[in-house]
């Protein structure tokens, strides 16, 4: 059975102004989806929106939102459905990385990472799922990380947030599957994004995944027939440096 989605289809991409979120928004637009973007920083969001609207006029919405605020998330989701239409796909991508030895992290740094990567993901997931459930269909893709399974030195806050996100995703999949809502997690390895530093690139990073590689995998999820649910995907660089 092939799932029949309404036309036009709307996707919400959080953290949509840069990196994986920006690439995913573009890939979805190329696939015929309409896309709503949110991000906390207004400058990069405005720049991404202008570029995408120039290529896909009338099919892009954007609004600043801080996913750490449950009230802001509810307002965002209500606005997207009022201005665009029912959200048929959520790409839960907003995230930050602050790194340091566990005994050197401040409480504020810990909270920033957990509140964005885990609690924020929960707020968006639940706000969207509550609206998908009466319609009996929808896709939620949580952008996790191989750091969801593999701890590393200096990654205490980031690892904790992504381990938690993977648990949230798997539990949500089991809760929502009976109601026609498919929930998947994608676990990329090293991706060349703004996490690499202010320039967004490093000189020896040609081996890394690109944001468009992750975006392609997310779009592939959405092509599965209604009877199939790819609940996890680990996406790794094919030729990492030798150790």
C-alpha cells in the first residue's frame, strides 16, 4: 500500500538555516514538498529563506523560534499549519554542540545542550504528533548522531543529549506507529558543517559526509511505502582517515 498524502505537502525543518537542516529543506523542495523553516538566529534564517524562495517561490515559510521554549514551539507549529497547511513531515534537526571534559563543563553549558538537543526535540515532536494523530499519518525524522551510541572524550553533554534523543525516538516510534505516524532516527557520522568551526570547513575534512548526504537519506525515508518503517539508519563516511 502506498501512502497517499495531501497536496500540497508541508514539511517542518527545525534548525533549517544551516548545515543538515538547510540541505534537507532544499532536498525536500526539489522533491515537491513545501517547507517551513525555523532557527534561533534570525540572520542565517533570513538568508536561507531568501535564497530558497528565489528558487521555489510560494513554497517556503520561515519563522524564528527557540525550540527550548515549549510556548515558542506551540506558536510555531500553529503558525505553520495556519499559514501553510497540515504538517506531513517533521525533520527534528535543531541542535548545538558544546564540548569539554565532564569536570570542566558548566551547568549552563550542560543545560544549553540538553535543552536544545533533547528537550527541544521532545517539544517539537509532541506538538507535531498531536496534530498528526487525528489525521492518521505523518513522518517524523529525528536527526541524531553516531554519538547516540558511541561516547567520546569531551562529549559528555553532547553524548547525553544524543543518547537521550535516540531513546526518545525509539519510544515515540512504538507509541505512534499504531496511529499511522512513522518515526525514524538518522545517525550520521562526521559531517562537514558549521560544527567544524567558524569557517564551516577544515583543511583535512574531505573524507567527511556532506549535509546533502544526510538530506538524501532523509528524503529516501519518505519514499518508503506505507507498510514499511525504517526506524534507524546509521550513515558513515566511507573512507575515514586511518588510525
